[in-house]
């Protein structure tokens, strides 16, 4: 597994954990442990996304860095596999 694939997998893991925790929090909005877990997962996701974007470019269109070039069109796009470059 390439580093790019590994980072994308880590983003997916964080997203799953965030969605799962959000579903729980929908029915238990005052659960401090669940809220702390959600915050930790959100921080983890932000760190992984920052690492991915530093090494491989934007993960979403919303990651525009203010630079003079629209890097979103640079390949490969996040959903492309290594074989599709």
C-alpha cells in the first residue's frame, strides 16, 4: 500500500468514527465521553487531512490554499487509484 493510499484509508477510518459518534450523540447529546471521543476523532481527521494535502494536494475543492493556481485539477484526484493516473 502506498503512502497516499494509507493516508486516504486513515481519512476514511476517521470519517467512519465521526459518523458513528455523531449518530450516538444525536440520541445522547449530553454524553461527555462521547463528545470527547468525537473531538479526538475530529482532531485526528484534521491532522491526517493536513498531512495528505501537504504531500499530495487538495483532498476536496474546499481546500483551496489561496495560491495563484487552482491545484484541484492536478492529478491524481483523491478518488483515483495509482493505476488511473
